[in-house]
């Protein structure tokens, strides 16, 4: 088996604007991009590796979007998302790999998420020549949604069929 098919030297993947726009329309408007690069930030306020989202408050007066680094540090970002959501009564929406077999998924997604949406199809992240080799999920942390029994916890997210998504 070729391990290159299942790993990457890169752990940051730019969110396609179409995906962000769909999430922003449904859960936003987002005011903070909690894990951005200077050239990929999608919100008025953002953290970069240099400004370190893990060490700063995310309370910027509105919903937070995060597409965290997908390496071993992802659990730390999701833990921070849970804590910031609870501490500041924030809605935090995370675009993550759907790695349901991992410790971080069971520690920081399953017990805390108000809403988990599995993305139908594979996302073609900015800067990638092909769709992702892994499935994606959208995780929403929001105590108000979690308390609302009318809001379904698990629903699929169907992306628009634009050029940025691989519809396989």
C-alpha cells in the first residue's frame, strides 16, 4: 500500500469560498476565522500560526469558523473550540476530516457537538489539484442548538456542485 495516498506533508488546507459561503449563510455571519493563514483568512478577524488561536480568546462578538490544521494538533484545536464555545456562549463551526475512529473525534466531537454534518462528496481544498483523499465533516459547537431538541444532530451537508468539489 502506498502511504503517500493517505498522508501529506501539509496539514493546512484552504477552505473553498463556496463551502465557507454555504456555512456562513447557515451558521454565521462568522466574525473570526480561528485557524487561518494570512492569505487565506475568510473573516474580519483571524488567527494565524503566529498569533496562535490556542493561546488567545475567541470572543470577538459573534460566530467562529475554523478549518484547523489536520495533523496531530487537531485535537488541541477542537478542545479549544469546545472550551471557547462553553466559556463565551459562542457558536463555533469546524470543518474537519471525518476521522470517526480517532481519540480526538470521540473526546472532542461526539460528547460536545450540537450538530455533526458529514459532507457528501469530497472537498477540493484551495491549492489542491484534486479532491481530498478523505471525507469531511462539519462540527457545530453551540449550547443553544444542543438544547434545541427540534434541531437534528446528524444531517448530511450537500455541497454545491461547483468546480471546487469532487462529486465522487
